[in-house]
């Protein structure tokens, strides 16, 4: 899911975080959105309209009486064209105004005269944020249907540390994409495996594979956007954890197996459901070295070569699918030949309702992919697309197949 075709009206108010709004404008466009910037007069003291105009290619408005707008109804014209208004940064003053329904400048008037969603990213000093008046305003805004994004905790421009900092632009993008995504997995807990595993030979060497983890991480992100609680058990990869996803890092197949089973056995946290969907995307090593050396293997002379002997790793997916309390299981398959027959046989062998086969073998590390879905009713292709778009499509396919009993009321 991206912001393709979405028209975002980006409202910038007068806080020092206004400089980050420039990057946000850029990232919104990168995600596919068209961006129209409206600034308060105070915001223009921090960043000039020319910056936003250059970044978005659109004129920037801050004056309610701007003669560039037909019939002088800027507040109606601009919000009519928007799919959402995002105010970032939203100062304590602007939040107070919006909570009261005041409208004494263009941006506050737009926020009142709208029939599209309003999102706000608070940004202020920690004392201003924790002040009872601001907290009251935040509650009022939420009660009025405004979505508050953040704030974050951390170092502040004033030199203090605490809650009130604006979310970073990339985190805001994630929240905005999630806001628009249909909540097809709301109430579900999805457990995933992703990435390769690493099987040690000795303390400095091991056997792994070319899996980058990109598809599994994209899927974890898409499940989160779709409203699920998400736990991701990841082999050794260098990818950033998708926002809002709980990540457990492992190295070996045995550790991945143990982490998955522990997650399924754990008493569910208060209010959180037990994992009811399991998606095995990891490229798990089928074998591990039977007796890895505790010390580094030495090359004793020019001729000597070590002999490795292997033992089989547990099949995580099949093990989960066999459980009496098995979640809805989705397997992935990389096949080098006869994809359809091998995929169908693998689905039966693993005992899973849905198997997703990668079409073509050179998918490792790429940013796009093409998938074949195999279930009891037959096969269906998801045509080549970026891994994020494919992940969103796959979430939809999984949500449609979830047994009625697993769908929350
Ligand atoms: N899988 C797993 N645990 C293993 C091996 C595989 O959970 N020890 C999962 C993978 O995450 C994937 C599915 O099983 O979802 C199929 O993996 P794949 O490597 O294609 O199949 P294998 O069972 O290893 O069979 P083969 O390599 O012989 O094709």
C-alpha cells in the first residue's frame, strides 16, 4: 500500500520542527501523493514558502484572502481537493485552536471547513505537551475524530528530553499509509518468520543463504498497516524493523523454531490475541552442521580439508501446522522447476491451507516479485510488482481466506 493518487494537504504550523515538514513533503510525494502546502504565518518564520513550493511544484498558501484562489474561497477550494489534511508540525497553540473550533487564519479555517480526515503530528516542548490544557485539547481532538500521530519521546530542540517531539518524517509516512490502508486484519495477531538462517561451522564461519528478508519484512509491514498485531521472527538481515512490529532476532533454524513455538505457547498479553495467523517466509536451512567446532578450525597443512556432517533441522512450518491449536498457516516456496506441481505437493506435505510460490528463482534480494497462490481451490497469480504492493495484495488474499471463526466480531 502506498499513497498513489492521494491528495494530501500538508499544513505547517510555527514550530522548530517545521524544517522536518520539508522532508515530509518530499517523502509524501515519493510515496505517490500529490502535496499542497498551507502554512501559518508563524511557520513562514521558520521555513520559507519558497522551500515548499520548490519541493512540491505547487503554489504555497498562507493567506485566507489569497487572490490566486477562484472566488476568494481558499478554505473551501483547498480542502475540497484533499483526501486528507495532515498538520505537521502541530503546535500546542494550533491544537488548542482546533480543539475549540477557532478559525482565524487559512489553515485553521481549512481544518474546520473540510469533509476529509484530519491528522495532526504534535510537536512541542515536553512541558507544553504534558500540560493539562494540551492533554485536554488532545483528548478533545481525538473525540472529534482527529487522528493524532505521535508525539515521540527523545531529545528536544530546547535541550530537554521527554515526550513532545514530532515523529520523524519516515515514521509519519508509515502512519499516514497505515491510516489509508483497509483494516482487513484488525483484531488478528500475525506471527511471521523472515530472512535466512545461519548455521555455524565454528565460531567464525557458517552456512547461510541469499534470502534478504525483504518479502517477509514487507509482509510484516503490510499486516501492521492492515491493523494486525505483528510479531516477526527474523534471521540475520540488515533491514530496519517496520514501525509497530515486535521483532525477535535469531540466527539458527533451531532458534527460529524455538522462538516461534514460544510465541505460540506464551500466555497472551492482556487484551492481545494469541497468534492466529502464521506466515513462514523465512528461507530456513534444511540442515545444520552436526557438531560445530567450539574453536576456530585451523588449516594445519596445505592439503587438509575439513569434513562437515549434517543433521536435519526441524520443519517450523509443518510443526506449527500440526499443532492442535494451529493458527491459519501460510507457507512460501522457492522452486527451481515445475513450480505448479511441486508447489501443490509442498502444500499437501506441509499441511497448510495456502502456499505462496515465488515465480522465477532469482527473487532473492530483488525489490519486486511475482507470486503463485496455491490453495484447495486451485491456483492464482499475483502479477509482478514491488514487494510492498505484492505484500498488500497478499494480505488481502489471506484476510479473505481466514476461516470465519478466526475473524474477530
Ligand atoms: N520451512 C520451515 N522450516 C524448515 C524449512 C522450511 O518453516 N526447516 C518453511 C519455509 O519458511 C517456507 C516453506 O517451509 O514457508 C517451504 O520452504 P522450502 O525451502 O521451499 O521447502 P522445504 O521444506 O525446505 O523443501 P525443499 O527445500 O526440499 O523444496
